[in-house]
């Protein structure tokens, strides 16, 4: 059975929307996921992510940070629940604990990836979220 430590999980051209306010993080995630066989779109905040969702059909997964300017990840998730209720979401954050994860679960989020994480954990989490 594959685990995050030995994951070679790859994509077959699925489209991932990366939402993070740090340009370097977006680039690194995009490179890692592209090399793993995924297509990637990027947004620097929740507002840009909603625009990407409207302009691009077939987004298979939204990979979002929580702390961002303009529109944070929590607000993005609430908006996606209204406009794209079937969207699959992975939340990544370095803050919060069990209570925070429980709040996200009540919002329909089933996948979390704690910072810092490895490329293998990223690939494993993305594949798992898409396959769920």
C-alpha cells in the first residue's frame, strides 16, 4: 500500500488549481505537480481562484492555503461551497489544530496537508483527494 513516504502517485492530466499568496510556493508546487503528470493553474488569493474556477471548466482539485490577503482560504471555501459545491479541496496550512480541522470538516473539506510537507506527501495527498 502506498503511503506518503513512498508515494509515486502520478496524475493523468488532471487539472489542479493552486491557491497561495507566495509566488515561490506556487511555482514550486506547480513544478512538482507538473512533473507528476498534472496540469496546473495558479491563483494568488481566493478572489483570483474564483475567477479561475469561472473561466476554466474541468478543474479537478483546488489546493489552497488558508492565510492570504484579499480573500483568504476560509472565505474561498465558503464561496466554492455556494458556486462549485462538488469541488474537491485540499487545505494546506501551518497553523491551527484539531478544532480548526473540525471546522473545515463542517465546511465539507476532507483533505488536509500540514506544512511543511514533502513532494511525496503532496503527490500522495493530491492523488488521494482526486480519487475520493
